[in-house]
C-alpha cells in the first residue's frame, strides 16, 4: 500500500490557543509530532497541513514537509481532505498535530485494519486505548468510544459511555485516539458532507461518518502518551518525558 500521513495543524485552539507552537522540552509540539511520525518509517510521505505561516515555517525551517491550506475548515479531517484531493495514495492517515508521542506500534495496528481480505472493506479506521483512571472517564476532554463485538465504533461521546447502570459489571472504557486512516473516497465523501447534528453537539468529527452510515473499524492499542489539549496536558507531557528519559 502507498500510505501518506497528513498532519492537520491549526494555530487556533479553544482550550489552548497556540498549543502546537508551545515548547515541549526544547522543541515545539508540532515539530515533535512531525518528527515522531517520520521516525516510524511507515509512510511514503509525511506532510503538515496548516493555516499558519508560523507553523509552516517551523516545519520547513527544520527540514520538514509542510503546505498551507487554503480554506476555512470545521475539522482537521476537512483540512487534510483539501490536500489529499491532489494526491494519490491507497490510505491517508490523519495524525493530529497535538500527538507528540505518536509511535510505530499503534500506527502499524491502524494500517493493518486496511490489509488482507477483511481490510478491503474497511473505509475508515482509528485507534482506542483503555482508560484506567476514573477521573478521565468522567472528564469531557476525553472522548469515549463504545465498541461493537466486531470492534466497529458504535458511538463517540464526551459523556460517560456506556453508562454503568449495572455496577456489578466490569465494563471497559475506551478513549479515542485522534488518529485516523481513510480510503480516499471516504475522505472525499466526509469533506463533501455538511456537519451533522451529533458531530455539532459533541464536537467530535468522526461522528459525521457514523451519521452517514460509514462504519469505523477500531484497533485497541496500548498507552500512546499524552495528547496536548490543555496547558495541564503540556505539563503531563513534560513529566512523562522526564520520567522516561526522553529527549
């Protein structure tokens, strides 16, 4: 398969404006995300797609690949779709710009969803990890996913799903990791559809696929690190790097 990783990078962020240019142990968040993605060696190309000259120059000036998006977009998937429309690949992978600890192992699991006979029918894939901290289960900053027996996503929500009506059951809770794989047609369809009601309510872009009847196959992975959504996440990321001895 020819696989291209596209990293949407918006300068504005409601909870943490300018977070992608925030320093994380000597490098910006976006630079760490880009370098971590390249380091996996899983992709034919890795490109940052941004609305910001600052982010564009941050990547280009350090020898990376980046392009400027032209439109105003509702989501990162919409942003990369504009770039993907001019590219040829079997699978496009959306690596969110605020995932500085992206690793090869989980991305290999994602790409495996599209391989083999069963994978020929998969149009969209993504990743989840088990939530072990009860505080994160009730935190709306953590998007939860309910999975079917075939590991297709049933629903994504910032609320607690499933609700533990029977407290005797040990129900696993999963956090959505904002990394997706798409066949090109699915990506183009997504950006041609208007924002759907559930997506608008939850502010979770992948609900647009479910609302239009497109299944999302999920792979369960181990802990990937810290996604930078808030200033507190940045502190957690720095603490993790110190604990692990990462440069």
